[in-house]
C-alpha cells in the first residue's frame, strides 16, 4: 500500500474510533469513581518485615514497641558534683557550712560504684555517673568548696540538698513494660532515638507497597536520551516514582512501553506482580492510545471507572484486579499528578500503613476572572500571595494547562470550581486547599512581565538566602497587582500607544517606578526567509500583513509586546493574529519549528533559537513598586542589587543594557 493510502487509512480509522467514543462508556463524578474504586480494594497494610535501626527512618511501625529495659537503667547524676545523703546537709548555710568527708572513689559515667556513702561522707560523681548505695541526692560542684584537712579531704556545702536533687531515677524516662511507640507511627529521627535507647537493633515495620510505574507512548523518551521532533521526555515516570516514595511506597520503574499491544501486555503482566500498577498515557481518545484496551482485559472486577467529570483528569481509568489497584493516569503531567494525588495517593498511604493525609484549607480572594466548562468540576492550581493586609491572601491561577510539568511545583494549593459554574468573577472569595501542611510567605513577591534578564537580579538575591515568588501574569496583570498591594515588585514594559512613552503614563498614586534595563524588541523570523531578510521591520510587516500563507504568532492581550505589536499592525489582522503565545520564548520556538513564520519578541529570544531579527523598538523593562512596600528590607535589597556591577555585567551578557 502506498504511504499516502496508509495515511488516509490511519485517519479514517482514528476518526471512526473517536466518533464511537468507546473509551468513555460512562463519565462519573469524582465521588462515584472513588467509591467504586475503594469498594474493591484491599486497603490494609502490606504485611510486616523487620529492618535494621539504621534503615528505619521514614518507615511505619507494624506493632506496638514495648520497652524491655528501664531508661535510665539506674539512678544517675545529671550534673558534675558530689553524691550525698540529703539528711547530712540539713541546716547548711553560708554562716554554717556542712563538711562531708570525701570517699576514695570517683564515679565516672559507665563505672559501677564500689563504696557506700556512709553518714557524713560524700563521693565525687560526674554527669551520667551511677548513684552509689547510701546516697539519695547530688549537689553541684559549683555550690561547694573542697577543703584539705590533716584528717583527709572534705567538701563543704552552704545550702541543703533535697532528696532526689539532680538525680535521674531509674525508669523515670521509660519504664520496663511501657509502650513507648504505637503501631502506625512514622519513624523520624526522634523515634529512632527512643528505639536505640531501649536497645533495639531491629524494628518491626509495615512492608512498603511495591508500586509498578509504566509510562506509555511512542512519543516518550527517557531523560538523558537524544530528543527528536514531536517527542517529549518522560517526566511522569520520575514524578510518580518520587511521589510513591514520599507516600511510603517502593517504586518499581518498568520504563517506557511503545504503543504496541504485545509489549504493553507483557509489561502490564510484570507490573501486576507488584502491589499496585500505575500507567500514564494511553487512556484517552487519541491515535495510538492502547493502555485502556489492555487493562480492559483484566477481571475481578477489572475497570470500575473510565472517564471522570473532572478538569483536569477526565480520561482517568480506575481498575482493580485481585484487590490490587491498576490506574491509568492521563499523559499530561498536571492531569497525571492531580489525579494521582486525588485517587491514588490515599490508597498508597493506606497500603503503607499511614493515616489519611490532613487537608488544610485557607480563605483567599481570586484577583482575576476564571472561566470554566460546565458539566465538570474544575480544579485550578493557584499561587498565594499576601494582599494589602497581612491576613489577606490573593489566589493567582497558574494557567499553564494540563500539559505543564511545573504547575504542581509552583502551586501553593488549588481551588475547585463547581461543575455548574461557567465562571468565577474577580474579587470572589475562594477556599484554597494547600498542597503542603503550611504556607510560608516568600521574602519578595514579584508579579508581572516575565524576562530572562530578571533572573540576573533574582538569582543573586536567592543566592544570598532570600526566598522569592515570581508570578508571570503580564505587564497589565502586574500593574493591577501592584495597585491592589499584592506584590512587592511588578516588572512592566507598557508603551502608551498615543505617545510611545513607556511605563510612566500607567502609574497611579501610591506607585513608584524604579528604572530597570533596556531590551530590543523586533520581528523574529527564520533566517533566509526572503519575505524578511534584508528589510526593515516596517517594510517586512507591510509586505507580509496581507499574505494568507505568512503566519503570525502573536502575544497575549495585556502584555507590553502585544501593545507594541498592535501599534505596528494598525488595523491589519494578519493570518495568525488571534494565536497568542505567553512568552518571548514561545514566540521564538513557534517560528523556529515552522508553526509560524514571524512574531514580535526580544532579541535575546531570537538569538537563543538561532532566528533572524529585525529591530523594531528599544523598550523599557522597569519595576513598579507600591509605595507602602518600598521600605521593606527585601525590596530595598532588590533595588540595591540592580545597581551592582555584577548584575549590570550579567544583563549585558544577555543583551540587556542598564
């Protein structure tokens, strides 16, 4: 068969399959999917094993630990001093010191006493030394004075001792027969210290559930291998393995399976030898997706839910066989990790003997409008920043899409949008579920336009130990955040279309402007393209604006580059005008990969991707600072760092000028 005929046949097969939608027989709610899943699972811990104390960190006790010894095992001194009979010290005072004869023995730690402390005598004892017979107290050496007399050595006391003073009694910390640690307790360094104190060399712990992890898809490439066009590195496998370890499981990587039934069947069978099997990808309706067909062959009961009314995560497939969970997670990283933490993490915790995780929620305000799709509960990753008041939080959506690998690492938590809502308006109070157990505010909050040159400043501050949170929301978004008092620094490069002036026309009362640096904006294109090569930016735009086959990649509304682009185009709307990229790099890579023919970006991005560049305008990348935050130590340090020769040189090396 000719290659073109094969391609047409592949297209017809894919369209027919997608039209049938046989993957999603029933889309159910998240609650229903979870209930079906748990109904067939064995959520008990995976048995017991004994491990050396040195390997017990992070493990979960499978049984109560009962002490077989006393701690301490004997009465011991907690100070350097003298072991005495308290009755011998009664009446001691500055003007009536009591003298006690010193016995011919020094009780160092680890040595058993041989002499009894008789009435009128005392014995030298070190911290940790065993209290001798006859003594019932210790006096500190600092409160005594040694005296040598013809009849021997004496110690004089000027204050009385009470029975038990400076003595740790046998069993006062841990008593023999006492339960010192309980079943189900996670072992930290503190608990391991207790176990060592009672003499345990091995500990009974819950066996870690072995979780097989399989990435699927012809497009997946292992990290470290050369990448080809159209391929992506396998981030899901690494993320899932680390997440399983964090939850008390033992990840068993199975590598990458191609979209080929025989290979998938073999690897799924291998994975089922473990306590759980996780696959990522191959569960949706795309061409080549086969994982769900292989898992559909399982029984007892097999697939319990395929298609969940969630965003992200609709293609999630949940199955159980022989009490073991088998889960096909969506291939996109954010979808994969969200559904993992929602549906899989609680199961692994239970199998590892851990209690359910405690979810902490905080109230916040949504600073921007959020659209949503009716019919599915939508979960949106957000980053939290303090508002004008220290007790006020603003929840900025991280709108990177389900394919983003950084969404979870940048997010503080997530909020839920009801399935019946079409939007959540700006200013709406929301509840944010934290991804961690606490919310630690950063020293410096930066909200606004993104630029790689900014890293020269922020990197220096981070190297000094400052914590920084940077949210890339565009110049207009940063300006709005500064007006609301939600950031310390708002990087902007906004040009007034009427005057061509940068940034100052947009300032409002209560906002200061700090000069940043200059960067050249221009048209990026593939080198050698005669439509651009050798022309000025204005000439090139005039020549291509009306060409249907010359595709523009535009910038997002609200960005400074979009304002510049609109001024350049005037009323013209070239092919691709409505296609919006969210960064200079995104414009450059679209042109480099031939998905677009031209766009407006900074010269640094053009150089990074080996593109041609037609200078358009030098723009001012400056920093708006709320006046109320100008004197904060982190803000002052930021402004100072801008002026350092090291930062200026780093900026010059990237093509930016102070």
